[in-house]
C-alpha cells in the first residue's frame, strides 16, 4: 500500500487530492445536466471564456475567483442573450464569445509577461498551486451544487427533458437555465486550478456518459456520475504523482480509460444509451424510470 500512502506525506498533495476528488464529483454532478441538454460544447467554451477573466485578474492583481467568476458569468449571460434573439445558433454564439475571451487572455499573456506565471496553472492545471483556501472553495461549491440540485431537482429535471411543457406548466425555464449556467460557471472556476482550462470539458462529459451507459434511471445517473467523477479525480491524482505527469491530464486519461472499458463491456445496449444523450426526445423515458 506504499504506492497509496507515500504521496500523502506531502501536505500540498493531500490538498490536491481532496480538491481533485471533490472537483471530479462536482463536474460529474453538473455534467449530467450538461450532457443531457446537449450542451457539452458550452463547458468547453465557458472554461476558455473564464480564462480571459483569469488573465485580466492577474494583470490588475485582483482576486482570481471574483474576477474570473464575474467574467465567466458575463460570458454566460451574453451567450444566453445572443441565443434568445435567435439570430444565430447557440453553438455559433458560444464559439464567437468564448473564443474572443480566450484570445483576449492570450493577448494579455503576450503583452504582459508577469501575467504568464499567474495563469499557467489555469491553462494546464497544477497540484502544486492548490492551497487550503482552494480546498475550502471547492468544498463549498460542491456542497452548494448538491443543495441546489436537491432543492430544484424536479424543476431542473422537467426543464432538461421537456422545456416547452415545463414552461406551460408554470416552471420558469429561463430562471432554471440561468441557475444551471451559474452552477456550471462556478464549477469550472472552482476546478480550473487542478484540471486546467483545456481539460475541464472532458471531465464534465466523461463521467455522465459512462453513467448513462450503465443505467436508464436519471436519479441513478446523477449519483453514479458523481461517484465516477470523484473516482477519476482520486485515482488520477495518485497516478500523476507516480508517473510525474500533469494532474489534469492524468485525471482525464483515467476517465477515458474507464469509458473505453465500459464501452466495451456494455456492448450495443450501453452504446445505445449513450447515443440517446444526443436525442432529447428520448429523455422523458429516462426520467420516468
């Protein structure tokens, strides 16, 4: 068991292990709604948009979480506003706004060298940069996300699977959409230092897709995806220490390996369930089980 206990002697690694495990659980939970709504691309886009805010915050020595968080929420609201006007599709709106924000962050890196050191961890993820404060931030966000999902379970479920009927039934779908975007933005912000901008989208998608191949029940998919995300974070951190590889990359590769195994073992039935993620009209059948 020395391979498991050896890295725990270092305080920075213990902090990173806790954050990675909670971050995986958080992304697994929120990722269920992201994938079932066909919004996988928005997780990738928002992580890039928040990077622009992280670079700007580093430049003016502003609090990372507040600055990048406000930037991410502004980007999310801008995407929603453009999409609701129906002039262009949501995928195009995400592409324009988030890539512009990411390019802004890259431009700041080129113009101001002092920004680079502060945002390198945000791009690639780094366990060395995790502090006790980061542990508490991720723990608070994970707990808050769990409480919100529990409190608005039925409304989020209804809005996810049949937004038109939900609106007619009295559910404020715009408010639920905004709530989900808020959860997504805060989750990306909280996990950025461990996973990095480039890899956050993967850990938002892999656990729920694996869970979807294993079950037809939405409730089981929620907790199963959460557990899978937590396991990927834990195992990935341990392996990253022994292999001396980036923590974010290792966590995602563990998830990808798990996906490959489940994909092979569940056969056509599991693959059919996963394919159903792209077809919203299949969702009510999932919700009802």
